C-alpha cells in the first residue's frame, strides 16, 4: 500500500492537473460540446497541461507508463502535419435543400 504524504510540493501540480482534467471533462459533456464546440475544442488543448502536471505530481514513473502512448501520439501529429501539406482544388460545390453541402475535390497534388 502506498503511504499518503501530506508534505512536499506535489500537491500544486496535482491541483493544476485536476483542474485541467475537470475543465476538459465538463466541456466534453454533450450539451456543451454540441452548443459551444469551439469552447470544447480549445479547452481540450489543455491535454498537454494535464499530462505535464500529472507527471510532476506522480513522478518520473508516469513517463515509463505512458511512454508508448506519447510516442504514438507524437507520430500521429507528425503524420497529420505531413499529410496536411498537400493541396487540393474544389472542383464543384452543390447546396442541398436540407442544408448539406457536397464538395467535389481534386486528388492531392
């Protein structure tokens, strides 16, 4: 059993991580996400604050636990960045009565 310590500076990073996690959780609830998507999106950029301060709170052992996930996340971001560098042209656009829009795009250059 791990002994709960009440001294040290680990409480402050834990509180920051908890606050970031709670903000992300609250904005991920369906009513907020559907009506205020921008708030949901920008609040979820706090994932870096959440992970960094959680690591400061828990200790270096957290890095060993999440190293594989962080590596896959970084690779995903790199591939998204690399693939988004290609450009496409809009060949046609059609508006439907229901409010939907159909776009026909060229192949990536």
